[in-house]
C-alpha cells in the first residue's frame, strides 16, 4: 500500500514571515537565526515591522521553535548566488618579525575580553595596482565583538589612527593584539603604539590563516557580505563605508549570534573535532563576562532597547545601494581592462614561443 505523504508542518504564512525576518536580520545561516529568533521576533513585533495578518499565535510559536536545519531548508530557494572573489595583498614585514611572539591556532583560548585579532581587507577589485580603500577588521577572541573601519590605504599611519578609534569604541579595555605578518602591522610605529599601551602583541605564522581564524572569518562574514568585492578609491566611497560600518557594528554585536570553540573531542576512530558552545550574540557574551562597569552595561542596554533592527537593516541597505551605484561601472571597466591585458600577454607569449 502506497504511503500517504506527510503534510507540511510550516505553512505559507510562517514561511513568508521567516523570509522577512531572515532578510531584516542580514541573512544569517539557519543555525544563527534560530539562536537569535527570540531577540529578533519581539523586536520586530515591538516596532510593527512584521505582517500583522500573518503573525498569529500559531506562526509566532513556529518561528520561535523552528530549528536551524529547517530554516536552511525552507530558505534555500531564496538564497543569494555566488559573489565576486577578492584578492589578497598581504606583504610580509620580515625585519621585525623576530621581535614579536608567534601565536598559533590551538594556543590556549583567552578567558576574558580584551585580546583581539586584527586584519586588513583590500577593496581593490580585480587589480592591486594603484591606491584603494582598505578595511581594518578587529575581533575580540573571547566574545566575538567586532569593529570595522575603512582606511584611505594600508599605510601604518591610517592603521594606527583606526586602531586608536576602535580601542575607544570597544566596551572593554584592550589588553592584547594579534595580527598577521603584513608590513602594515609588523612595523616600528604599531609596535610602539602597542608598547605605549602595554599591550600583549603577537603575530601568526606566515601562510597559516587558521592562526587568525576569528578575524579571517569576519573578513568574509562581515566585510565582504556588507561591502562586497568592488573597487573603492574615492573619498565619498571611504566615507560611505565608514557610515555603513557604524550601522553594521550595532546589528552585528547586538543582534547576530556567533559560536565559540571551547574544546576538542575524539571520535571512536580517534579523529579530533572541535566542540562549540551555544550560539550567542557578542552583546550577550560581553554582559556575561562580568568585566563591564555598571555605566558601560547601562550604555549598551540603552543602545539595545532603543534600536529598531529593521530600520537598521534598511539604513544598511540604503548605503549599500549607493556604494554599488558608485563602484559597479568602475569595477567592471577595470575588470575588462585586466582581462584584455592578460589576453594580450598570453598572445605575446605564444608569438614569442613560435
């Protein structure tokens, strides 16, 4: 006897509401959306951002209990396609590397906020030639709290200026800094800056990106997701990116969940795998750490209570639209020119070989 198909658990109204929440939340994975649904849904209801006709006790209950795997399955048809691929422009700073302690993937995890990893993302488009905007990403290893700032270029003067501003933004004291081996970080000026603040300064091993896994992940999840892979090289684009990052920092740190590797475990065949804690927002992790003053806790709570995350997403989207409008044609023209140059060079090599 043929088995009767099981009916749908999640109806059309629940799906439409889920897509709406997912878009307003910045399109996170199902695992992280499920972990923050109890934050997003009450906030969106409070600010009347959801379709009132679809939001019933039944659909509300379904949204609050849907699993991450089911969210990914339901949202699969609506996900974005692939994006452009960026370039890496890290150049080593070998002369000072021996002065800075090496920090490796798997080293003991930090037990309190304040030790951060830093990296630069290049907004060069298809070529590293010329001057273009860089984004400095700074991520706290313990809480996942992340700050971004766009720089005119990769000169160490801009890196130090941005690090100073980011230090002031962090809700906790900065105690340590870990970077890759790029010359924008491994230089006398930044070493002095860290020394003046009595910061513990470490570096990763060359060509070992896992040593900076926390910030490397944010380069893709935060910078590329929000600023894309276009070429930015004007003052207007620089200003827009910094306006964008001020909005992103609130949504990311207050409303976006992350997981943290806390241990290892072995399978029955002896293979080791990471063990992660439950997804929580950096805001929740910072509060739980107990290192904040009462004034700082009140300040963060005020920001959280006053923020309409849906309006935040609309503002982010508006700036992204302006940035795309400014950079798309320029990036396409440069891409075409680079492609022609490569084709001509290949043709010249064939001619010389023959």
